[in-house]
C-alpha cells in the first residue's frame, strides 16, 4: 500500500454496500454498491467493481460496470475496462 492510501481491499475481498472515504482507497477484489468520496479511488488490475461512483478521481486498471461521476479526472489504463456512463472534466487513456 502506498503512503497516501488509507484503505486497501485485497484480492480475496468481496464487499457489497456503501463506501465513503477521504484520501485514497485501493480495491483489488470485488465491490458492488455505491462509493462516494472527494478523494481518489484506485481500482486494481484484477478488481471487479459494479455500481455508482461519485469520486474526486478514478484510476482504473480493472473492470468497472455502472455510473461514474469524477470531479477531477478519470484515468483508464491499458488493462482497464469501463462499461456504463461517465461524467468527468478530464479523461486519460
């Protein structure tokens, strides 16, 4: 975990529900639900996330399905897959 990450959901983690946080969260497992934060959500290469995201920034290396609203930017890396709707002022691929 990097020095700026405040939480880490590992590859064996399966979570359903609502998540809100400050700072940075990295997901490597499976998450289904709503995520709200002004911070950064980092979705790892093997992660599977489904739901609604309202975040400051999304860094996507894994798979996301749902709705994304990012206040600052979304970065979709080569291994990242985004299916759904996206609203952001800056998209980097």
